[in-house]
C-alpha cells in the first residue's frame, strides 16, 4: 500500500502571534516551527498501517526550504521518503493543486493529512484534493482501518455525532484525534532520517484564488472581575444583569 | 445574480448555525442590491423552510429526496451546484460546519470559486474588491482576504453573526431536483450515530458551554458540570487530558487539537488555561474561570473569575441558577 501524507510547517502551539510590515506579514521572528499537530495523527496512522500491511509512506510538503527540518522529523518518525514542492503556499486552492499533481503522478492508494493547519485554519485542502482527483474525501476522520486490501472503513465526525463510511482505494482522508497516539522520533529514526531521500520539485503552475491583504489581532480583554468564592451565587446575577449572557 | 445560502436541517428544524448563515447571506444580498435564496436538503420540514423569510430569504429551493437525509458529499454538491447555476449565484454562503466546509471546498473546485472558511464578519465590497475577515492562528488573529474569483464562497463561523428577524415574512418554497444517480451515493455512510444528549444541547451549536478540567478530580464529580449545564441550557465540554484519561468522551474535548467553540458564555472549572486549550475557546464572548490557583493562566483570558475549589463553588452556582426566573 502506497500512502501519501501531506504535512504543513506551522508555528508551535505556544507561539506568540505578531505581524510586521504594516500588519501585512506574519512575523516569523523567534517563532519555532513544528509539524502541524493534526498532520501528526495522519502521519502516525499511515506508519501504523504500513507496519501492519506493508507498503510505503511518502511525506509531502508544499513550502519553502525552511520546512526541511520538520520534513526530516517526519522521516525520523517513520516515513520512507519525502517530496517538497518548492513554493510559497499561497492559499488552500494553490496547495491542493500541487498535492493533486504529485498524487496523480505517484499513484497512491491513500492520501492523508490533518483536518486543518493550526495557522490558517482552512479545513479545505483535503476536500479540494478529493474533488480535483475525482476520488472520495472523508473528513474529518477519527478512525481509519482496512477492511480488506481494497477497502477502508473510516469514522468521521459530524456535528452532534459520527458516521461510519466504507470507501474503495484510492481516497483522501483528513485526520483528527483520537485516531492514534502521535509518535515522536527515536534515536535510530533520527539517524536513518538523514539518509532517506528528500526530493525537491518546482510547483506545477497553478493559481491562488484569494489574497491575504492584512492581519489584525482580537481586542484585549479588559481584565478579570473576581467574585468571592463564599458569595459565588453573585456571579450568576452578574452574568444576567451585567454581561447579559443568561 | 443572487446570493445562495445552504441550510442544514436536523430533526425537521433548521440548525441555528444555518439561521446565522441565512442572516449573513441576506445581508450580503442587500449590500449587493440583490436577493437571497436558500437551498435545503434532507431532514427539514417545509414550514421551517418558509420561516427563513424571517432571516431575509425570499425563496427556498428544497430537495426532499429521502436518500439525502444523511450527508452524502457528492450528492449534496450536485444539488447545490444546480441551484447555484439556476439562480446565477455570485455568492454562496455556508455555515463553517463539517458539512458546510466540505461541500464548500468541493464546490470551489467544481464551480471555480474563491473560498474563505471560518469567516467572522460581513464582507467589505468596494469597487472590484470583495474582502472577508476570517479567523486565523487558532483564534489568535484575523486575516483580511480578497476573494478574487467571480464566484465567492463563504463559510461563516458559528455564533459570529446575529440571527436577524423580519417579523412575520415568509419565504416561498420550491422543489429542486438534480437527477441524482446511484453513483452519487457510492460513499453514503453505512451508519450514522448521533450522540445521546438527554434533551441537552449539542456542543458545536451551543450558546453556553460549561467545561471541566483535571481540577474536577474525577468523573464522579461531573454531575456538577452537568447540573449547571442543565440549569443554564448549556452544553458540556472538557480539556484534553480529561478525555485522554477517559473521564469524558472525545467529542467533548475542546482546544487546539479538539473542537473550537465560540459560545456567548464559556464557564471553565478546574482548567488551567494552557495556550492549547485557549486556542479552542478564545473567541467566546464571555469567559468565566473557576480555579483554586489564583495564578492559573486562564484568569488572564477571563472576564469573570472565582478563586476557589470548584467542587464547592459549582453547587453554589447551581443553586443561584435554579433561582433565576427563566
Ligand atoms: C500539541 C498539543 C496540543 C494540545 N491540545 C490541547 C487541546 O486541544 N485542548 C486542551 O485542553 N489541551 C490541549 N493540550 C494540553 C494542554 O497543554 C494542557 O496540558 C491541558 O489543557 C491541561 O488540562 P487541564 O487544565 O484540565 O489540567 P491541568 O493543567 O492539570 O490543570 C488543572 C487545573 O485545575 C486547577 N485545580 C485543581 N484542583 C482544583 C479544584 N479543586 N478546584 C478548582 N481548580 C482546581 C489547578 O489549579 C489547575 O489550574 C495540548 C498540548 C499539546 C502539546
């Protein structure tokens, strides 16, 4: 089974978010980058399936050279090889076109990724890739198993419940917890990752359909109003009469 | 030219998030000097559809095909694409739900549109520019984005638009059919399992959320969270470690790696307020924190706070909530 796992390179979950150049650009200064946490679920599940059924796991990143440390990390966790499409990921539509081009060429059985990236929170790419390739996309999935060699069974979240879906290979799925316990690299993985192939290719053309023009931050809270624990019931009155939310 | 809104039904009624999308869509239509049409699929009564007039919708296209009662992406996409074509829609509006965003993404490819998800405000339409504001960096920032294709597709973040109400106006309901084939149902769900809510409120739709963390000490104390939620008409939620250790089900886990909520009121009991937790709740309008540690980081993000033992504070809140006239 050939699995393609798409990963994005995102600011660490604890990063302070700031903007520069008249609020037109994200300020990368002092920001640590990690593999998008949702993508880690996709990556680990792909490796588990490979271990159980045989095959290979290829990681794919659409991004610039500064993503390579995290691509190596994905190799250290257990992917076999990697591809980086050397391009600034302009928007979801652009990224989906790049993934589709690579996926069509590679003939993968399964294309997995996280349900969204924690920086741009798009929740779009997986469904766009499914539509561009004309294959099913099951998102957001929190369970993924093989029924037989050509069929997978997934459970996906819908508002207020879940659906059980069976699909024939090939398909696209996006991952979320609790699909698996994301793995961290071990020493041996880190050593072997250095020699695993990482191929850099140029973008397959493609256009963006949106332009990020400006950023802003939410207004700061004015500070917390403390209520004495002995008089806790007072809070309910404030929520009704002052905050007007009850 | 028109604005087309996709509305989702549940048990015959229109979901609250879809009433928000309808209100958003009709305001966009007004700004563009056109009308707003809705397209509805599946599990919703016709009289509920007519009531969308309240939200400024003039016409509703309804596909009553029984096979559409459960979500089947390909079939839904076909029906909405047909409606968009029939109405010469220039703007499509969805709720930013798992269904809305999925269908919106597929339509962006099929109809060659520009898509923005997680949209928090009405667009600015200025000459040739159509600019939306969307939440980015997990609630830590907003981005202003130009949608550059002729067709704009917008998925509106839940609880970010007020539901408008034009007293007594009703919408006309017309049938639509997209001649669906068997093959459009190839990936229909084998099984759909809805959560038991005991008549309570579903978390993604909730206006009030009562949430517990590790400071609640154990599942045996969760009746306090549930009772307060019941008194306030709220949904219940939890922090990640609480669902990881199995005190609560995973679908209640909010935060960076769980679900994102933006209710009017979020009450957190025994939750420290780690940045990954805040990422899922920081766009709540009012935040209340109950924590025995006055230094807990959550107090910095809170509007109201009580420093104290949650197991002692919650019973007092339940009592006060019972005394409210509803
Ligand atoms: C990549 C990544 C993703 C993550 N994603 C998420 C996520 O999506 N959601 C999430 O929640 N976390 C997430 N986390 C974990 C997060 O960092 C915190 O560890 C977690 O939120 C802590 O949960 P908690 O506040 O319930 O527990 P704790 O941190 O243990 O805090 C318990 C709090 O309860 C208070 N307390 C104790 N006893 C009482 C009492 N009797 N009365 C009142 N207060 C009391 C304590 O003072 C403390 O503040 C993530 C972490 C990482 C690294």
